[in-house]
């Protein structure tokens, strides 16, 4: 699954397997203390609910049905126990009433002794029946489960981010996102497993080699091919397995869990060799010293279990209860925008006589406009937000694999969607980063959680290429004033721009390279994500003024202008940025339209000899030590000083 460098080819992920869904919606009481209600009515309701559940799950697995029937039997015994207990209580009441009357009338010690014995016998009977029922129900629930108790969506926190989050990485110009999604899972599991055993420090992580894992995957796919491997068409329509890390449509991010032998040779520290930035048969196989490193490499792993999660509640529960990232593979679509074409001679003017006109949307802002130009844009904005146009068909662009590391029910994106998943993506920020758009941006995971303010986020992920970070001013005098420039700099904003005129959004000539530019304002045009943007320009005393562009997306502006001092401005911190936001509604619409949108958690074990703290003889830990880094922390904002 991948998005190609051009962003326009590559088939959506091929989902040709099913997973055992251990993390299923029904989890029977688990290892949780249970309060047994005294009211018989409550038990009758519980039995009835379980009976309905059994009928509804007839198509479930045999293990699930057996487990549910066992629990049903136990609750039925509880019901019978309550009936016996009620009978014993009634008998006790009769004895008490009669005994009290007789004892008071005759003050007979024998009667009082008989009364005491009756009370003791009744209490013993209640205790025995309760003990039997509790023991039966405990046996029915003695089977271990991946999590304790199923919690409903209302019981989940409204936001959650896994702890010890390892950084993103850049797949550059290769369509091997599956490889990066896999390595992200492995890196996290190495750290998390080591921390749980006391073998690895909490504040560090090991960076694994994408190059080495890719080479191992290609080698083993040739030797033990399966349908998750990359494939190309060979002579006479034959299949060539593992020829590259891309193949015709990428590999599947679940490959490492099924590929024989990958746990023995696939995991090596990142310092073993550099990652090749371009897709090339020979360069993808370059890794000097790999054979020698494998001989003394202590890193081994074993995938012991995997669980698929297919809907919002299950994914959120997995993040909260299991506390580790999920892999996610999904198709990507184009986001269509309709740019009004009205003629004129201003910058970026469109001539209806020569444009490829289509009908304009039925929105108030388009009234009287007869020609619109369809502009397809990638579905990820420079703010790192994934979006679709709600009233437009979904047209496949490609496919992608990422990691889900958290969720927020309260984050609201630029398109008005509230709530979604926090993704660890593998795309670089800035200009010329491929994968469908000439400019990209991202944020920290904490940003989408609402855990940082704009000032702190600007220190970690300033996104200088993004027009959202360009500081507006009202007139040229204000724009050039030292006060305005100091204010912009204090908040990691950009003031002065230069023309780059890439010709990606508008025909070349949309700006002049001998002018300086400043943002004046951006005004929404309708509700589909278009803006009329106005700029102040300064080409010298005789060449000053302002101009406005026809409606464009905010990200389109990044292909026309860029900060004048972009080479010296702070860039996004690769150890903190690289995270995106996928709204629930976007994820669910993609799933409904294309299917095969699978989120998966993995149980992965590492031997103690894989950690420097438990060195074994005959192996080399030097590469591990070189590739171990401290987890980065978001900077704390303080006002900028000018003395």
C-alpha cells in the first residue's frame, strides 16, 4: 500500500485476508471484581441479555459461543441460587416469627436454642449457595483474554495518546509506506517490551533500519512468497516476488507478521547503513556491511498475536487498553475543488473561453458564475489534516499505511469535522516532498490532543512553508516596521515572502520574482475550503501596491510564495513533528466506500539478549548503542528577548 511519488498512480490496498478478532466487542467480565446484586430481577435481566447475545452471535467463532454459554450457565446457577436463597430467607422468617412469639410467651430456653440453630442453618445454606455460584462463574471466566473488561464508548476517555511515543520517519521518494508503518510498530514494541521487563530506559528509543528490513523482506519474499509481498509482472505473465520494495502496488503492512524468517534477520539498528531516498532496484539493496552485521546482530523478534479492529469504539478501546500503536492501511482519494473562472486581467485570471469548464457547485457564492475549473488536490492539508469533500464522489488516488497512536473526540479541523485519530505519518515537511503535493506540513501528536498552545507548537513545528504561519499586516509601512517583524518572529510566524511561481496551481506569471510580498488577508469563499487571498507587494518606490488572487486553497499559495529567508528559518523538528489527524467521519466513509480498512495491534516479543542491559557473548551491541536516542520533549515557550 503506497502513494507514489507522482501521487496519481498505485492501486488501493488489496485486502485479501481475514483476522481473528480477539479484541471483539463482547468481553465477558474478565479479571474484574464483580458485585453480585441481591435482586433476583437483575439476574433475570442479565440472563435474558446473554440469551439474546448468544442468538445474535450464532455466526461467531466456536470459542466465543462456548465462552458465552459458559457464562450464561453460571448466571443461570446464580438465578437458581437466588431462588433457593429467597426460599431459605422465607423459612427463616417463619421460624423467627413463630419462635419470637413462643419465646416471649414462655421464656423457654429450649425454644431459644432451637431458634438460634435455625438461624445458623439458614445462614450456612445461603453462604454455601453463594459460594457455589461464585466458584462456577469464576471457572467460566478463567480463560485469559487480551484485555480485562469491555468498556463502552461512554466509559472511554474523550482523548488518549499512547505514552513513550517514538518519532516519525521520512520515506522520501519511495512508495514503501508499508515498510515504515511496520518499522514504526517494531520500534515501539522494542522500547515498550524492554521497559515492561526493566531492560530498557523509559526515556529512550532504538531507531531501526528501514533499509535493512526492506532488504530482508525482498529476500524472504523471493524465498517464501505470499500474497502480502511486493510483486511485479515477469515474462509470460509470471509473477516476480520481492523484486523491489514497491512492486506494482506496494506490500501489505501485515507482511512482517507472516513472512517466514523476518524476525531473525529483519531487525537491525539504523546505523548499519543509510536509507536510499529513491526507488531503484540496486539502490534499494545497498547496505554495506549488512552480511557481517547480521552474523553478530542480537536483535530478534517474534510476533505472537495480532488483532484486527474495525470500528471506532474498538480502535479507541485498543489504544486505551493495550497502550500501543496500531497499523492502519487505507485508500487515499482526491479532494476536488471548483475554482471559479470569471475572466479579467488580474493575477491568476482564468479565461472561460480557453478553460476546461465544468458546472459550478450550487452554492450562493457561485451564483452568476457559469464556468468553474475542477482542481483535484491530495486529501491531506499542510496542517496535517485528512479530509474529503462531503458531497463529492470518492476518486482513488492511491493507498497509504500509517500508525494510529491516539485519538481526540474534541479536536476540530478546518473543514468542521470534530473528533478523529492521531496518526504517525512518514512524509517530509516542506516543498518538493512528493506524494501528490508540492508542499506538506505536520504537527506534534500533542497538538491534536490540545496539549500545546500555538506558541509552543511553533517552536517544535513552525511549518514556515504553510500560509497559515504567514503573519498578516494592513499596509506596507506596517509590514516593514520593526515592531511587526519582532512580533511575527516571537510567535514563529513569517512576515516577508518571495515569489517562487512553481506553476503548479496557477500558470506561471502569477507573481514577480523581483518583488517582496506580504499577506494582507485571507477571506473564505464559500464553505468548501477556498479563500480569496490578498497580498501587498513591494518592488521599489515606483512599484508598490496590493493584489488579490481568485479563490484558491490555502495550500495552493505555498506553491506561489515562500518565506524570503526560508533557508535560515527554523524547520519542523523531525523528532517531534510528522503527525497527522484523521477525522472519524473520513475514516468511516473510506471504509464504507472501499472496505478493507484494517487497524491492527500486535503482540511482539524480544529476547533479553536483544538489550544492551543483558549483553550476550558473541554478539555486537555497538550498532544498538549508536542508534539509541532520547525521546524528545516539546519546548516550553518563553517570550523572545531583544537585549
